[in-house]
C-alpha cells in the first residue's frame, strides 16, 4: 500500500550498520597506509591515494547515514498517515452508523439537508485506503 514502517525502519538500521562498516574500512585503509614502513615519492603517492580512498569511503558512509535518516523520516510519516486514515475512517463510519443506524428510511426526513445528502451518497473507501484522506465529513448543523 504505502509502506510498512517496520520494514522501512529495519532498512534504515541496515543502512546505519553498513555506514559503520564502511567507516571502519576507511579507518583500516588509512591506518594500514600510514603504518607501511616505506619512504620516498612512491610511498607518499600511495598514502595520498589511500587517504583519498578513505575519504571517499567516509563520504559514502555519511551518505548511508543520510539515507537512513530519510528512511526514518519516511517511516514516521507513514505511521502518521496511517493514524490520520484510521481517525478519519473511524469518525466517518461512526457518523454514518449514528445517522443511518435504524433510521435508514428516515434519513432524508429528520436530518439537515447536508448531512442527509452525505449519508445517502457516501461510499466508504476500502479499510485503510489512502482515499480516506480525501473524505470530507459534513459539519453538524
């Protein structure tokens, strides 16, 4: 439908774990390059190249963390939307039930025009559907 927040959060955790692994790889690379007992122009070039690769690995780790943060924000938004959908669905079905329950034949005779019209023509979306976000409930007279 629009995402399982639990699955999204699990993916965010995996992204953060991978970021830690990448960062550890960068540290190991830089440490090994620095520890080589080699001198001269070639050694300097090797260390500079290793440091450049380590820097790129760290940037990749940061990108993974940024992606994990975005996934966590998305999961919170999914939860929020699902809560909104449930609240609207509950209110609409409760209103519809209280308006039509036992009085289906009298709806047009005892209710204000707007509410009667809404009750008569309202077709509830499927349970949990995002279409609930577009439902506009009539205001009591």
